[in-house]
């Protein structure tokens, strides 16, 4: 279904991932289901979120979606749950706060998208929101986990991408040339699959340089 929208055939970064430990889709779904099932208040985590209308856009901040895999671990989600602020848009605010922590100024298309997901009228309203995410402990945990990685900075997010979002799915299309071995080894560019705290199925696609018009 999504292939008709995205066009062309996915070119997965096999050369970069050959011989590396990775997760297939069934293992990913099992992992995320286990994480969600183990959390207190999981019924609230999986509450129906009123998603913003579908949109398609290109961005230079596509690596923001790599932060999903960074946060989608039991230790991080346990800390985030302690905030007891699981409400509409919370997951997007977590990603937004983590991007700021990495000193990345998201580009306008991505800011507009996050604003829509959070129910903000515009980007200015998003930027004016008080920081209620209380992510200090999570940021410290991730800083420790990735402290020896040279990608744990704004460069992780500075990846061109085309994003196709609907009420139930988000497809993120990256240039094949942007695949980085350290990011792959850290399992930050594997398909997140169903993400309860975003209320979406998130899928990564990779395209070669011949796919004109896909990149900003």
C-alpha cells in the first residue's frame, strides 16, 4: 500500500548491515509489545490519540525519527512514565526535547509537523510551550549509553528525508548514502514498527541517489 505512494523499490542498506545483529519485523513487534506490556498504566500509553491530518513533506531533520529507537527502551520508558504526563502529543514533545538536548535546531517543515501532532496552532505556539517533559534523567541515561559514539550530537538528526504521514502510519524515506555504520550498530535506524507513545506505525525506507525530488 505504501509502496504505491512512495514509488520505486526499497533499497535496504544491505552492505552496511551485512554480518551485523539486526531485528526483523516480527522481533521488533515482539520487543515493543514486551516493553509496553511491562509498563504500569499501559492502558494510558495506548490510548487513542487524535492524530493530525495526513501530510507529506521533505526535511533536513529526518534523523529525528532515529530518536524513537533511542527512547523506545524499557529503561527510558520507565523514567518517562514516572512523569505521569502521558497525554496527546507527549511522545512528540519527548522527541522535540531530546533534539534540543542534542543542540539541533529542527528545520521549519519538521517543526511544523511536530506542532500539528501536538495540537499547536503554529510553530510559534510549539516553541512557546513550557518544558514539562522532565527528561533530565532520560537525557543523562542516553548520554551515558552513547557517550563513546561520535554520532550522539546534532549530526544524528541532520539527515535529509521525505516523510509521508497518515493517521496510522509514518513512512520515512532516507537517501541510501546517509546510512552510517555506527548508527546501524547502535540499532537506531531499524524500523521502530508500532510505537504506542506516538500512536503510529513507523517505517524507514532507503532510496538510492537516482530518486529525484525526494530530498530537500
